[in-house]
């Protein structure tokens, strides 16, 4: 519990107020890395409608200022390079903080702690708003807050944080009361634009002549574009509209609603900003060159709804020629989600991935990558089928990945159609066509069978039909049945982690780690036939995937910002 100055125990309302103040503190700390322009151009300046716990308002004035410079923060001996406070007090002007060992504030300075990437959950010991959070890392009730030592309980101040002095890097809290009276607001809100233009001075900072400063800094060091612009949190969702959902080649314009929807999911589940980008071409070279020319705007590229085998060429070339991560979600997102669900289901039915008989029906981009990722995870008995039967080298539309899998999975030794190969299978996975899994096929699977029918919008078999046929663990890609196997559980967290550490690529090891993170969110004690895959609405999903991806990127040496992991940003 946290006590006020009079020794009383703070109630829930007061704790909430203190959390609100801490968010204000987070905002000022975020903006002082080098100059005021960081606050303007890195989306850190925010209107704060509540600091409902603060300093005593002076009479007959509307202003209350705490001036805290970048130098003050950088030279503060009580704060380590990891953003951890030592035990004691820290004074910034007339603001005094009392802290215990390892209390932390969000910072993007050289004394770094945190990333706006993790602002998904209102933790019990912190507060989330405006893309940032405060959390002491341990989740412990005993070290809930940093205490403001020079205030009195009941003081009410509304503040506005602005970083507008490019010379000193000074930040100013200004009271916004009306008529000389304090505004009593009990909630914290984040409203308005990144930087509010109130007068000519503000315009001079945000536009001319002030905008020249970040331009010149980026000119000298292009990497600063990730710090001084929106680029660090911006992903392009790119498509040519040649294979949209189950609709096929419908063109770029008709594909735009899907890219917009995908962008919404990125923001909702991963707090990743997105630009939907459709390119009106069917030519791979044109698509690739367009993305290459636009890459300086983005921290990552998510490819979407591109026909096979062109999707392989586009992704492989962009991965080789860009310095930012490229991810074809139709391939890898689906594969990661499927592997996570398979691992959870196998734990429930007590079977082993290495010995399980697995049949994958559908060898397009999704099916081929599911088979490949299962193999990389340790599965060895995998049969991959197309509409005519087991995938063989005489398949008329054979692509490079399929050819690789024929050898890897020894498919030339196998023959027959779906019904024949599914007999006695432990796991049946579908990325093919509605109705492909008949009652006879389902009934001839092994005991305690696992079936994921992932064709969208209509699966190979309905959830009800699978359960009626005696399937132990059934799942689909749909949201209206248990065990949703859908890439929406994957791509927000994958990109969140990748761009947090500024990974140059998304590797197989990162994909496997993402699947493991998802699979282990559900403990053995909570596993059941309707709960082998965490819900996409589980607030733990994207942070868990992000953490796994970021940590692997750092271990592999492909992270340009490893501090996001090394300084403990993913603790808590």
C-alpha cells in the first residue's frame, strides 16, 4: 500500500490519480532524449486532461511549471542506464520523487526503459494511455508507485506537457485551469493531435523553421528517422490484389478493403500503425521496385494476398534487398498459428509431434509453409496433398517451395488421395476448400484426432460436424467457434517485436519462437477440447509473441535496437 503525507492509506481513487501523474511523467521523460523535437516528431507530445494529484496551486495564477531538462535527466545519478531508480529521492526543480530500488520510468533517452510497443495492457501496478505505459517490471503490489513527496493529498492540477525549446530541451508543465480555478477531472484521457498548434510559436516548432532541425539530423544519420518521425511504428500492408481471401484475382482497388481491415487489426492488437498500400500491377518486378522505393517510410513490410508462386519471388527478393523486416502473412502467419494450435492440442491428447502422423490438405502458400514449419519444429511424418492426391514432382503447377518439400518430406514414396492418406492420421490440417473433410474421412482418423479446418470463410468441415464425427480437438479459422486458428493471433505481435528491436528480417527461429509463445500461454491445467489456442482477444497474446520475436532477434544479432530487450523493456 502507498501512504500519503499524513500517514493515511490511499484509496482506489487516489491510487488512480497517482497512476495518472506517472503517465504524465512518462510523457515528459519520453520527450527529452536529445531535444524538444523528439517530443514533437516521435508522437510523444500529448494533451493530458488529468493530473489529479499534484502540487499546490499558487493563488491568482493559471500557471504551474516544473522545468526538467534533458541534461537533468541524463545526469541524474539516481537513475541507471536501464532506467532503474536507486533507493532515495530525486529532485527536478520543485518536483521531488521518492523511490525504492528498481522503480522505473518510461524513457527513450540513453537511460532507457520501455517501448510504446508494449502498451496493450493496463497492468495492476501501472497505467496505460497514449501508446505508453508505466510498470515497475515486477508486478509487485509492494512497489506500486513512485511517490511524489512535496504534495498534499487532495491537490488537483490539470497539466499540459509540451516540449518546445530546441536549445535547452526543457519541458514545461502548464496549468490549464479556467478562471483561475483548478479543474477537477477524475479520468486520464489522451486527446488531440501529436502536437497541438495553438499559436505562431507552436507553428514555428512543428513546421518552419523548426522542422528543418530533424531533417538535418536525419540527413547526417538516417537511422534517426526511426526516432524523429512516425517511421519507427509504421508498417505497410502491401498487396497487388491477385489472391484476395477466397475471392481470387479481383484487382488492386477491390483488395483495398482487406488491407484496411488488416491495418485495423495491426493497430488493435499490436499498436502498430499501418498504411494500406495496393499496387496496380501483376508484374513482380514492378511490385518489388515500388516497395523498394517506398521503404524509407516504414519500419516493416507485411505482404498480403499475392498469388502463388509470385508471392515467393516477391518476398524473397524484398527480404534480400531491404533493410527492414518483410513478412508474407498468408504464408507465415497462418503457419505460426497452426503450429501453436497443434502444440497445444498435442499437449492435451498426450501425443508427440515427432511421431504424430500429420496430413496437410492444400499445398498453396499457406499449406506448404505449414508443412515446412511443422518440419522445422520437429515433425517427421508429414503428408502434403493437392486436389489430385499426394504432391509429386509431376504436379503441373509445381513451384520452388513445393519442390523443396517433396524431397524434404519424402513425398515421392507416398501415393493416394486424401481419404486414403487420412486413415489413422493423428492430425488433419486443411487449407484447401469448403467441404473437403467428409464424415467418412473424419471418422477414419486415429483416436484423439486433431483437426484444424482453416479454409476461409467456409472451412473443410464445420466445427459441429467435426465434433459429431468424434474429433477430440477441432478448430477452424472462424471467430464463431472454439479454437480459432487464425493469423490475427500472430502478425500484430510478430511485427511489434520485430520493429521494437529494429530487426532486419524475420527468421525461421523467430517464427518458431512465436508459435511456442502462443502455445504456452495456456497452462496444462487450463487445456481442454475447446481451449488449445488462446483467443485473439486475450491481452497476453501480442505481447507474448512480441517478446519471443524480439528476444530471438537479439540473440541472432539482427537487431539494431537490442536495448529494447537488454534493458528489460519486456519484463513484467
